[in-house]
C-alpha cells in the first residue's frame, strides 16, 4: 500500500496559475485584474504608514518572543472587538481568539459548527472559493443557494430568504459582512432586517465572514448589516481578517469571535477554538496582531490608519464609478456595478471572452469573470472598458 501514489490529484489554484501566466507575459501594457489584494495607483501593495509606525514602536519595545498560547494576544482580541462590534455588543457574552488570518478563523468556526453531525451550513453561490473547502474538510454538511446573477447583477433576495426559511433550527448560514467576494453585491438594510427576523424565528446560527471591513462604504457602515443580524441571533460566530483592512496579508492576522447567551457559554466556545488551534497550528503568529493592537491602542496611529483606509476605499470607488459609466453604455445591467462595494465585481463574461481578453489585450482575470478594480489605474479604465464592452 503506497502513500503518495494513492493520494488524489489536486488541481493547482487557478489564481496562482493566472499569476504565473501574467508574470511570463512580456507585453508592457498588460493588466492584472485577477489579483486578490489591494493595489494603489502605482500598482503597489504598500505597507500602511500606521503599520510601519507600529512596527517601529514594536522593534524598540518588544522584549520577548516567548509563547503566547493558542488564544493569542487578549489585548489584540479586545481592541479588535471594539472596532468590529457596536457598544452594546461588547459584553461578557462575547469572546474571541486571535487566529492566523481570516482563513483560520473560518476553520476554527467550521470545527465547532461540525461538532453537531446534524448541522448544515448554508452557503450562497458564488462565494469565495475556499469557503467550500474549509467547511467540507471538517465534514460539515454544505447546502447552497444561488446568491447572485452576473447577467442581471442582482442579488437573488427571494432565493436567499427562502433558503434560510427552509433551514433547520441550529443550521448555520454563512454571510459576508460587506464587500462580497467575488460579486461586490451589497445587501440592503431591509434585506438585512429580513435575514435577522428569519434567524431569530428559526433559531439559525449566522457565521459572518468579515474580511474587507473599511473597503466598502465606510469602516463603521461595513458592519451595520451584520450588527442587525447579530442583535437578533441567539448565538453567532464572526470570523475577522485583518489581511485587507491593515494590508497585513502575509502576517496572517485575524480573529474568531463567538456571541452567546452567557459568559460560561462563550468561554466554552473559546476553549473549543483553543483546542482546535492547539491540534493544528498550536498558536497564532504574534507579529501582525501586535501591529494591529499597537495601531488601535494609540489614537494618533489609529487615525492615520483610518485615513489611509479611507483613501484606499475612495480609490476603489473612483475606479468603480468610471468603469460603470463606460461599461453600462454597452450593457445597461452593468449600471448596478456602481452600487456594489469592495474590490471585486463579477462580470458576465464567458471563459472564451476571458481567454480573448488575455491573449489579445493582455487583460488578466480568472475564468469566473471576477475583476479586482484595485488592479486598475484610472488611465487604464477606458482601454479596459472598450476591450470588455466589445464582448458584451
Ligand atoms: N474571506 C474572504 C471572503 C476572503 O476573500 C479572504 C481572503 O481572500 C479570506 C476570508 C481570508 O483571508 P486571510 O488571508 O486573512 O486568511
């Protein structure tokens, strides 16, 4: 019985394959809309000034690299909680742990949800590709519903709400707090309230993936819908990623929070997070979380960071508006792109269209048609819109 030959073939990540293709294209005007990170007007993903300042401070003051434990840094967790939740929510019924990025926060969440064999998680399609893998790996039952239609650029509200109506008490529902990946589609305040009502009536457990706070409408606005649902829920989980909001991608910084009915319950939630952390990565890396805590604990650094985040957001918004103005002339439904939020939108392009854009125009995006607007410079919008418009 062999080990390696018996393993299943694993397809390479299509986005990594795209990055390789882009790197080996020597046309000077090539454009990368596939990348999943923020880029500034020069096409760079710089270290934020607030982060640099915090790193400088840490370099001068940090006096130990000793272990910190599977729960991570409690100061980071409580400072982050102040940013993600509203005042009335930060009580003894909320607790969390630091995790290696949003991915590990989702993985720990999946682990505790999977403790009940009967529980399913409801996932809208399309969603971030890794969601399926994370929930499937722990053996959680996955149920899907159509969330978004690229042809009409509309959220399929009725399908989503009726999926939640058909969920069983105790089932989990996965929701993107804002800046939906890959569609950018925003959920209106009325629909958030409708979700909250169903969650409360049916006893569902919302799992929020909060990976882009501050890159949508505003740092506080990006979690308002989430707050509506959390206030209605009996129990809930929130997975936070600091990768995008602090541009800390490779530092693997995030947190998983549980909201429950008592301090005892949330302590049990956290203890189970810590158990699963210990059994996989043992404890999270310290640096990114120390940086975030150092930024959030100091009013000056926090303001610098909030301002930097606002300028990232307004750059994305400017590109979004310009692109929408041009693309909607070719296809009126694309006027909806202007109302979407965050870095991504999902264009109604076929894989053949996408190959054509890559081979003829040097414009790179994955086969899904997801474009990262932050991959564009303002002066490229016209050229890209023309190339795409001819195919619509
Ligand atoms: N959730 C969504 C929707 C994402 O797009 C990403 C990253 O791309 C993550 C979670 C995970 O981010 P992290 O790099 O912090 O693990």
